[in-house]
C-alpha cells in the first residue's frame, strides 16, 4: 500500500453530518490515492492518517552508508536475501540517470562538479526522502533498510563540495536552509551501517562496475569521501546533536561479502545483533 499522509478535502461546511462526510471523503481519497476531493464550495482541510502511516513511524529505520562503489547495493541484497522481516529501499539511481526525460544528472555532476553540485544534491536529497515515503510495508515488516540517506547528502557530498570550492557561500547557505527544513520533519533512523574500505579499494570496485557517469572519478575524490565518512562516523566531527548519538555499525567492506560465504555469514550476524541491540521506538 502506497503511503499518502495528507488528503485535502473540499467539503460544504453547512452539511449537518459534516464529520461523517469528512471521514468518508478522507477514506475515499486515500483508497483512490487522490489528493483532493471536490464536494462543495468551501474549503475544509482535513488530516487522514491511515494505519500504514502510523505503522511506518513505529518501524526501525536503518541507513546503509559508504562511498560510491564500496558495495552498498551488494550488501543490501545480501540482507534482503538473509534477514527476515525487512523491507529494502534502493537508491533511486534510475531517476538520477534520467531526470524526467531531461538528461543524466550523474553524468553532468561528475563532468563538472562546480556547475552541477548544488543542482544534483538538491535533487538527490529530494529523491532519497521520497524513496522512504513510498516504501510499501505490511504487518510482517520489522525493519526498513535504506541505501544512503539525506544525511550523507549533507555531511558528505554537499559539505565536501563546499570545502573544495565546488559550491560557493550562497549555494551552501541555500542548501543548509533547504536541508534544515526537510530534515526536521523526516523520520529519524534507529541506526547507521557504515561500509568502510580504503579509497583505492573503492575506486577499483567503481572502475569494475564501469558506469559511464563515473569514468572521471579520481582517487583524490575517493580519498575525500573516505575522509568525510571518517569525520562523520568515527570522529563525530561537526555532526548535529540530532544524529550524533545514533548507533553506528561499522562493517569492514574490504572483505568479500559478494562471494565469500564465511564473510557473508559474519556480516549477517553483525547486522542481526545490531538490530537486536536497538529497541523499537514507542
């Protein structure tokens, strides 16, 4: 069931059974996945929160983080096939490489960081948030695992772009205001899983997957990625108090969790233990 948090209902306020009518119209709007229902001259705003929306806030959320090429998709597939009761949210790469039939923003980003960093990161942040809002859950869902978060957009990609001069002071201020606005109302995770590997290892894997958009990625860019991830997850340097306290599981991603059954088993055990150690939110 797709999650629709808000149904804006158009009703006549003069109706004698307005409360019942509001409830029925809200229900109808949700079931038909409409955002508005017209049935009167006056506007009556109404919040209809179905069970699935309420349940989403109660399900533990975990973000899988790491530099591009480290193996997040491979790792999340491993979890999908071996950890019962979880829902997987993939990074919406298909939207990045085809933005509303207007082009490949990843290709533009890696070709000209200075021109495309802010545009790319605003779009990616929106798509990362949207991917979570669109997750389908059911009664068996015990946890949600997401490939990359909006926090990685902020603390890794945008901050790195600002510190290296790829975005200017005004662009940094714009993104900060944009991020602060959406972050305060977004669901907070119960934990992060950081896939840690040396920059050269990650670059080698990126080259092996041979995405045309990533042909221009340098070792220095991956070294910067490694440094910023270390500042976030190890040093907790300049991290907001709202997420600094969130538990982090660090996985040694230099090991072959793609093909080695022993490594795979160890990773699954680490994740299961990590989940068990975190209480579900009330």
